[in-house]
C-alpha cells in the first residue's frame, strides 16, 4: 500500500516557475514508477510526465517538453515536478500517481494523490 500526497501548487503569473512535490508513504516507494497528470476544468485528465522507479528514464508530454522536469529522491520517498515558463494553459489540478507499469495511461496507475491546484494568469 502506498499513499501519495501532492504539495506546492499555487497561483502564479505567466512565465513564472513552481515546483510541485509528491511524498509517498511506505517502504516500497523505490519500486514504483511515478507520474504526474493534470486536469483542467471541463477537460479530461491528461498525462504530463513519468519517471521510472530507478529514475533513469523520464518522458514528457509534448505541451510541457522543455519546460517541465520530473525528478525523484527515493531516500525521501518524494518525486518532484519543476515547472518553468508557465503558461495560462498549464492551469489545472495536478495529480501524482504511482504504478508498477511504465505508461502514459492514467488507469494503469494504482495510487493517486488528491491533487494540487496550479493557476497561471496572463
């Protein structure tokens, strides 16, 4: 069983940066691939990025490529999402997810956080 909780959201201006954190409980964090998804009002949840359990492979959705960076610290049971050059279209609730399969598909992830709101104004 893994519980995850996001933090670090907020309201910023376009061009600003934010760093989201996702802290997991349990001693098996290092066995799980981690991902970030987001959901904007009126839209479906969409994949943002994932990082493999070892941290060696990262993958980004095209809209965030070059602006967002995912990383993890297995000693701290934490995964991070550094978001730079934020745009109004990045406004969404951001969710952290843990799973045993490397995938961009939301329903393949087992454990989810409650989400953290990111609002970017122009």
